[in-house]
C-alpha cells in the first residue's frame, strides 16, 4: 500500500479506504489509485487483513449427520457455496454438531427439522443463513409446493387420474410441502385425494423399490410421483420386476434433477432444482449479512422446472 500511495501521491489511509471503504473516496482519486494498483500488480494480503479486522475469513457449513454429504444433491449445493465463498476469499468448514470450538465469521445451516430454528438462535451467535425457511434469519429455498404441483399437473394433463406418491416421513419442511403440492394439483382437477395411494419411504433407492413394488402391486395407479429421483429409480426397478413397462404401462415422475435422471432407464421426467445457484445464493446472502449485520431480513425463493424425459407418456 505504501508503494501505491507514493506513486499516487496520496496517503496510505486513502489507499486503504479505496480497498475497504471505496464510497468514502472521491471517484477521480479512487479510479487513479485503482489504475496504479493494476500497474503495480497489487495483491491484497487477506491473512494480514483478517488479523487487523479480527475476522477469520472462514464460514461454517452446518450439515447434520443424517444428511449424506456425498450424495449428488448435497455435493452440488456445497459446490455452489464453495464457488461464491472462494471468489470472495473465504474458506469453509463442514460441521455436524451444534457446538463447535472453532471461530468463524458466519454460518450456513441446512437440514433443520421442525423446532430447530430456536436451537440455531441459541447456539449460533454469528451471522447465520438457513437453507430452508425462517421467521427470523435470512434464508434460501425452493418452491416445493409449486414444484410438486407442476409435476402432478403434468401427469394429469397426460391423462392420468390414479396417481400415487412415494414420499418420506421426516420433520423437515420439504416432504410436507411436496405432499401439499400433490394434493393441490389433485384438488384443482377435481380428483379426490386417496391416502391409500401414498407410501412413506426412507431416503434410499432400496426403499423406493420396496414402496414402489407395494404401491404397484396393491393399487391400480397409472402414474407415480416420487419425492426425489433416488426413490423414482427404485420405483422404476420395482416396475420392471413386476413386468410393468415404463412408460407404456406406468408413468413415473421424479424430483431434483441433479444428474440421477440420466442414469435411470428410461431417463426420468423430473422437476429440476437449480441447486448450484441456490448454493451461491446462500453464500451471497451470508456475506451480505456479515457486511451489514443490521439490515432487514432477506430471502430468496427459486422455482423448479419440469424436465421431460421418457418415463412419462400420455395415457390412451
């Protein structure tokens, strides 16, 4: 900074303000200093800056143990978070416990169950953003009601009226919202909701197979909406074992669109979530909160999009 200051004929404080508080520097002076920085190939020392400002330049990503960090959805979300943090010179640590001994500048929390927001407020004193919904904190989420509605509406538009659903039992918000969207689409098309057409699975392909097998065997469904693509792949396998051709005899739709749809046979029709972009949005919101701790609550809601594969066709 001294080299820049000498060449620009300004004080080191002015150079520092251009870096940290550019709005306090006259535009002509700021542009002159920025040009000299470029000429001198000036690079900030983020470690030194962290020591001076008492910042760690580290973000904690709270990921509960029940969420598998290696599965495609989580990996894609973390990739988006990592990209945005890295370009702002932040690193992150993955944590699984509420209490954690290491300091950080902020927290991104995901996988919260009903009632756990109070734990966040109690345990996490740093600026925090949720992947989900919150009454108090900044948050990012997908419109799961709309996404499920769109998939079931599409199945109905293809002539299906006996539509089953494979979901999961969990106190997180998204299974409830996707079930709500399923019911909403049925209701708008004057189709009665039948609880006997709902199956509750665990979050695995094997459970999707088990519940799909049972649903196909014990009902006359012509289509199944699966709460995610992993369950849908299990349901596809069950259909094959029961000698049901997909999509000729049975249509199957999924949800997530993070790559598993390409490995399905036939390729899945699914609702695609912009997971990478949601990860970036989480990081952006958190960095904004760190810089402006008193700002009003903000949230971002993303819309999923229908991606047509070959697992759904019109019922004749």
